[in-house]
């Protein structure tokens, strides 16, 4: 087992070597095989092996999820960058409340092991505060926006008392959520990054005296844009020092940018990545109208799924029986929260639907 991944502090108790894996086995048994516990055990086993790489998969923001192998040297470089950026010290208590299925949760484990943080792990489901004791205190935690939104609705005073700093990621943050963070003593920061960059390479302060609409690079990271207006990340601390993204940005300078949106069509709802093309493949032939799925801002979820239907008439109504076929086809988080009917979609000369221009018609109704 590599020295850097030999030790882990869990709830104040230091574990070393095989004892880490025994703890993970006991967790899975105690949680009756729950997916979050099993994913945490798998992550620990991956980290504790002698291999120089770490297997994971992308979250699917810019396409279908794909397998990815990341060098453990990159994991270490990223963790060290987090240490210096947030001023973390050995023994600081950290909360793992993200699933270890994807990189956000995995990196919380990596940071705990490499930086000597004291990790507390909870079931990501059911609300963060509901799964914590009131006396619990944490220096650092990472959440998706929906988790923080729910926690603030539940008890904003407890959030202040229990968390010094919260790093958000995994989806857009609504203006309503940003407004809720104003005045909190807890520092709330939005991270920008990806699986390939082992999470954040830039940060946006959401509250406090440093609150901003811009992302600012951390460490020696810098930025440029390509011909599409999409962000290029230059991260010399990683083994692949330059990556081209699908994120449209307004570049302020080589260290700062404003995020404008994604070049593709992915919907980010409650920390989940939803691909509209996949949904349309399921609903084709079931909804007897031309249609497509898109996203609209949502206070709680960041973005909500909406269904746009081309009716061919001016009354703007879709017969309800035309939508009954959706029941049972989609998961709960994929089901549209709103159905929008339009007489006609905007199309290219070849007949393809122009999604962005069609969605813009909604604001004109």
C-alpha cells in the first residue's frame, strides 16, 4: 500500500493499512449493503492498492459517462492544492456527504487520507442535517446545491453552527440559493472543475466580503478560450496540463471567467446529470408530437426538466392523454416538472430543431 494512502482518521480514530478496509467492510454490513456504503468501500480499496492509477468514471456532464484512469500523483497534486487554497490542517474535521459513485465523493476521501483530515461519513440521502447530530462541527464539507438548499430550508442556524466552509459542485447554483447564503457565517464557495481535473481548478465565492460572479483560478492554473468560446484549462500541477472543455465562458483575463452555459444540452438537476437525447430516445413513439427535453432555472434543483411539445395549433394545449404514456418510462428525477406547448419549433434549413432558439420562445409567451 503506498505510504500516502496508508492512513485515515475516521471520527477521531486513526486507522492504518488493512484496518481501513475492515472498517469499510463493517460499514457496509451495518448499512445492509447500501449503495453509498458499498461505493465508499470500493473507493477505499482502489486507493489502498499498490497501483499507481485510480479508476473512476466521468459524471456525464459533456457526454455519456465513461471510464477514466487517473494517476495517484494527480490525486495528490489536487489534494495539496485544496490544502493550500482552503488552509486545511491535519486533524480538521471534514464531512463526506456525497456518494462515492463519482469524483466529488471520491476526492473527499482522497483529501482525508492525504491531508490527515478527520472524516465523518453519512448517507447522502435524506438531507444532510437530518443525518447529523446537532453537536457535530465540520471545518470543510462538499455538497451539491440541492443538499445545501434543503439544509438551509431545514435550519439555517444549524448550518452556520455546524459548518465553517462548504464547497458546492455538481450543478448550477440558482440565484435564490445564492440569496439564502448571504449573511451566513459559513463560507460558501462554488467550485469549477471536472473528473479529469480531479475537481476544482477555480472557485467563485458566493457570500461574504469576497462574493463575486466570477470564477478565479487557484494555484498556478490559468485559462484561455477556443474558437467556440469554450474554456481551455491550463493546470501545470496535473499530468495532462491542458484540457479543452465544452463550457462557454466570458474570459475576463487568464485567471478569471464568467460561466455562461454548456455547449451541449445536458440538464443538471439536483446534482444529477440528465441527457435529454437519452430521454427522447425513450419517449419517441410514445408522445405523438415532436418534442424535446430541456432545462429551466429552479430554486431548489438548480435546473428542472421541462418538456417542450410542438402541437401545430394555436391553442397552446397538449391533450393529457398524449402524456399518459410517460408514466413508468422515466425515473422520478427525469420526469418533466412542466410541459410547454408551442405551435411551432424553430428549425434549421435541414429540419433539425434548434433547441436554444425554441426555448427562447418560452420567454416571449
